[in-house]
C-alpha cells in the first residue's frame, strides 16, 4: 500500500516513518535552552557536531515517542554552503 494524495502514489509502504526532521536555527544553544527544553522536554540531545563542508553546526534532539529533530545552525556569515540567506 503506497501513500496517495489526490491519486498520486508516493510508493511508501504502510508503517514507514521519518527518521528525523531538520530545522534551521540561528543559535542552537539559545534555541534549546529557551524553546526546545521548556516546551518539549526532549529525551536526549546530542553534542554539537561541526560540518565544515556545509558550513553548519548540527545537533540531534530525540523527542518522546522517538521522533528526532536535527537542529542546523549556520557557521560564520549566516549562510549555508548553497548561499541560502539565514537572516
């Protein structure tokens, strides 16, 4: 059984779920302390991971129920490698 939206079949089997969702933030530490922790109480938050190729810092927050949120913070001038404006 695939996922269908108005007749479009996405070929996904029933029971398939996302591994994680990415969310861009200006400052991971500030976002975690002022928003994520007080409102959602994640089960676990990873250490910060630097990705110099993408020019970002990331961390992963595991939420109750198993959903994982990847927080992505630009390094330096506020732009990712592709030049997207984060301002």
